[in-house]
């Protein structure tokens, strides 16, 4: 191969390599964008058996402060001290996008976890405690 042909080949190779890298960089998405967190249809239909009375809200707040506050913040705004260390957004529980979920969707996500959100099905085994947390986060709506 002549020197000029070699240079053209090497230049073309690096151009193709660069374009492939640019394509990858612009099509890459964050984990949250790549996969929305949808609960299965069966979970969406699960109903909360607890009333959102003062006792359930107080229990839910106590449990939330113990298990959730470090990431989700004291008011559920996603601004807890650990939130800055995470790769995924903690979400804002006061937003309509969160509050529009069914209780079944929320309990599914608490139990199963995903990415930085740990599974709580072995950590909080009392179902009433989980429902109390849901009642409390419902009270955080704007």
C-alpha cells in the first residue's frame, strides 16, 4: 500500500471510529430514562387495607424517618443526605407524577426495589407497616 493510501485508510478508520463514539454518546441514556419503572398490572390493583387516620400516619411517619429519610429527605422531596451519592433520582413524593400511582404500585416498588432503591420485602415484613408508610407519603402531596 502506498503511503497516501495508507494515510487515507487510517484517516477513514479514525473518522468512522469517532462517528461511532459520537453516536454512542448521543444515544446513551441514564438508567432512569432507559427503563421507566412500571409495576405489573396485578400490583396496580392491590388496595391499601389501612385507613389514613392519625395513628396510621404517625406510624408511617416514624417508619419513613427510619427507613426512607436518608435518601428521600424528611419531606419526601428526594433531597436526603444520601441522595447525592446515588446514580438514580430519588423522586419527589409531593409531585403529581408520584401521587398519581396506585397504592399497589407504590408498595410493589418498596418491596421489590430497583437500582439504588433497595428491596424492603425482607427488611419490613409487616404489611401494615408498609401500608402506613404509603399513607404517610400520600400526605406529602402538594
